[in-house]
C-alpha cells in the first residue's frame, strides 16, 4: 500500500498538574465541574468567589460508605472496581482515575462527568455520583453484571435474533444521544456496550463523546478508538452523528462473525501494521455480511450502516424501522442466555 497523507496521528500533551485545578478548600474545579469527597455539582465557571464545597445531603452516596469487592477492569489511566454500599448492600461499578494524567485524558474525564451528570435514558449506563479525593477522581456507575459485547463475542458468534435485540436497544440509546442531547458518542464498540442478566444493553464510556451545541452536528477532532472509526474520521474530515452509525454497524458485524470484520490478506492472525488497517478502512470498500451466512435483512442493515459516504448511511431513527428488526420483533429472545453465570464475590 502507498502512504496515505490523509491519515494523521495526534501526539499526547504533557501531563497536567492536578494542583492547577484545586481550589483553596481542596475541591477539584474544571470549568463548571466542582468535585470533592462529598460528590459533584455544577457551578458558574465565571464566578470569581471561592465556590462553596459540596456537602452531603440526606440519602446521598458517600465515598467512605463504599467497600471494594474486586477489580473488574483496568485501563491506562485507572481501574474499575466492583463496590458494595455498606448500609444497603447495593452493588455498583466504581471507575477510579489517577489525575496525574495527560491533558487530553483529563479533558475526556471532565467531559464524561458533564455528560453523565445530566444523562437520563434507560439505554445509557446509570450515573450516580462522582468524587475527588487525594488526586483521584471516582465515578460511581450502574454495575452491568453481564460484562460487554466484547466479552460475549470472545466466547461465540451472536445469532441474528440476538443481534436484532441488541441493535434495537443501542439504536434507542443513540436516538437519545443524537436527538435529545446533540451528542456524538465517538467510541461505539463492543467493549462500550454493556449487558446485564435482565437482557438490557446500555451504552457506556462517554470520555470521548463530543457534546454538540449547534444543530449542524459536526466535529473535526480526532479522538476515540481508531479501529472502529468511520473513514471520514480517520481521514480527518468533518463528521457527524452518522459516524456513530458506522461504528455500530462494524460492532454488530463483528458480533455476527465472531471476529473483527477487517482482515489482512492472507493473515488470519490480525493486522501487524496499524496504519495499513486505517488505510484499508479509508480506501477499500467496507466489509459486508456474507449473504450465504446471513439473512438478506441483516445484510441490508449492515450495508445501511457501513456506507463510505456518511450521507448515505441511515439515521438511528430510520434504522429502528429497518426490516431486520421487524423480522425478529415477535420472537422470544432472551439476551441473558448469552451471559454465563457470574458472581459478585471475590
């Protein structure tokens, strides 16, 4: 392959000093976000006076009331713990982030806090509160006991009726984000779609979401998980809500195939050259659902998501009425059957 001048890579900024964002009272403040041991609140960022520290109210979660059960996830900037509330025994997921991090990561965390604080949708992971203490931000979230679609696809391919159930729930979450909140998620992928034993599928991880204040709904920044990015995002072009639709299509096709849809020629082990993969996504035709293995409706659904030209992709609202979803709408599908029995014990 020849080099593609359209591909670009961002170089992370230097680490941010957490002291730059602490008030005299020890509250973490970034714009309108105020965060301390007692929780989060929003304030006017232009206020000159020292903000009043957040105080706990009756019934409010407190960081000291949470006890760790076990670690359930690890990332480059922190961990996710399964925690139990001491007095109610309710189980939560606690995302813990060390704040001696790169500037871009700090911005993503603050963005996640801002979006989570106001998100109210049954197809989005529930946010309860967030805390700051001794250089660490902790975000208290709903615990999805079935893991993610990435966990499921590692065990087996996902049959079409289950994919229809998954698609319907994720699309309703995207309709909420795109139309109610004017947000591009920008990181739709199997590991960010969480499931539970009730058969619910919910969108998580808003760290790289772009909050769009204008009605045009377009961005020109380069963040997110590159391998699930739409061609226009990889090439650095302007993108909109339809970039999430591409990522959803790629995610569903991966679940159906049991592997990442883009495969290097003659190498089933995967891509050894990351930039060749990105160039393939930009320059080559998109992958398709093999007609011999899948129904015409599913093949059509994937094609409607994975159009190289963004304007030719169907919207989340239109996809919700696609024949693929109607094909299985009367079938009894128990999504929880794809999830092995799990325990919250250590």
